[in-house]
C-alpha cells in the first residue's frame, strides 16, 4: 500500500487562501497532510494549524509526517473528528475563529488504494467504504438494508446515475459483498441491458455507483451542509475559505452557500467561476481531473 499523498491543486489552494505568518489555519480534511504542510510552512512564525480527519487509520500517519517536518503540538494540533464537528473542535482548542480554512472532500490516495477499505473496484476487497471503519454500517450492509426504490434514489441523488433503476434492481438481486463483485454486477448488467453503451459509459456508471454508495455510507452531504452552515462563525473577519469538491452535488452545495453568503453580506467576495487543475497536474495526477475549487472571503 503506498504511503504517499499528492495534495490536489496545491498552488491554486495557496493562491486562494493566501496564508501569512501568524495566521490560525484549519485543515478540515487532513488526509495525507499535504495541504497542511504547505500552509504550516507559510504561517510561521507564530501561526498555528488545527487539523481534522475522521479516519483513525490515516490521521496518525499524517500527524507523524507533520511532526517529522518539524511542526510540533505547539503549532499543529490534530483531532479525529468530522468537519461537521468544527464548532466542537474550536471549543476544545479555545479558538473563536480562523483566518484560513481548507476542506478537500476527495478520498485520499491512501484510502483509495488500500484494498481493506473497499473504496475502489481497482483493488479487490470487502465492500466497506467507511471513512471511520470503527463506526457505522458498511456499504454491503447498506445495500442489504435499503429496498430497491431507496437504493435507486440514492444512486440518483448522490451520483446523478441515469441507469439507477436498473443498477438498483440487480444489486438487490445479486447482493455483492466485495468491490470486485459490485463492479462485475454493474458492468455486466449494463452491457446486457444496453449493448449500445460504450465501454467508457459503462465505466462511468460503475464509478458513479461506488461514489453514490460511499457518500451514503458516510452521510457526506449532511456533513458538508453542517460545515457550510458553520463557516460564517468559524471565519475571522477577512478570513478565507477554500473547498475542493469532486462531485456535482458537492459543488452545487458549496456554490449556493457561498453565493447566498455574499448576497447576505457574510462574504465580501466569492469565486465567480470554479477553479480547475492545470493540464500539467491533470496529466501527472488523474485524481485532479475531477477536482473543482471554490473560495470565499469573510466580510470585515
């Protein structure tokens, strides 16, 4: 399993956030620590960073990387917590607000490539998909619990899947419990029912199915909505926030929240257009292709 992390759109994130010495920063999705490390380097001296991540497996590894880079607990504190719990973490840290906040909503390379986590059909493993594998139901348990109509609705709402009804029906019939089985069931059913679909179209539906189940397992939209509601209080006057999304449903939520905040005078400026990764990054790191970056500035 690779123990490396390539932060998505690092240059663009730093340009949006403009970290400066003395800033209080929050990384809501610490992941491999790539964004946090770059921010920590720029907010010294006297700056501090609070890192959150719900994943109890990857969090200690990220903390170890930051410690090895020379950032001790005096300037960098980490918490196993969802970004929906940001107000609670602020209370624990005795922090009123932050100058910069970053949230990268994508699955990290370490999670994606670890077969035991069940996030990807590219590696064989149990159909799990939990960001915190110590709590909640797995994707296979979710499939068993939802009826066909509810499963189809999940595929539509979480991934805009056009073949949701067909996929839901076969998943209930076959009840896959591994990543390979889920991929095979979706692929073969689509090929049989729609022989006119291209290989790329079928692959996209497989990817959407995995995405929709992961979002449902981790209740990701609810957590994101909670984070967006907390931002006005969490950001200091003139503070900046950047959010990286990888799904249209996520991006719509962020866009609407930022635009609403600007209309109500909460944000003095927001991204007029989504920021995308440079062609060179997309070529070097295919995970960056789906990334969309939006930013906002808290009114003074």
